[in-house]
């Protein structure tokens, strides 16, 4: 099973390539859709890494593919850092189980 990165900047792509992860750099919605279709058709890919910028700019595309069981889609921060608030994990757990931690 392989990992594949779809990034919106060259720096993240370069860093992941140094770690042995294949991937590509795309900027527009059409390019992203084309790469998502390609990676969904590749049965060897088990995990797809997407930079968080795609989730902010194209939530309809990202949320649609996240519903698939395989491959697993994971949003990662890029070189600009994360766009999430500092207590993201705590608030996510609170929302999921309905208890305040």
C-alpha cells in the first residue's frame, strides 16, 4: 500500500519526496479533481495526503472524497502552518462524544 501527496505548494511536495512519498502539485479546482480521480482509480494507493489549503478552498471536493473508505484521505498542514485553532483536537472530541473535557 502506497501513500500519495496532493499539494498546493512545491515546498511540501519536496519535503514529502525526500521522505519517499510520491505526489504532485496542483493549484486549480480542475487540476485537483483530475488528481483525485487518478488516485481513486489507483488500487495501490491506501493513504492520500492533502494540504489543508484544499479543504479551505474546495471543501465540496475534499469532503466528498473523504467519505470513501479506501483510500484514506488525510489533511496535513503545509509550510504556512495549520489553519486550525490551537484546541482543535479537544473541541473535536467534545463535539464527537458530547462531553466537555
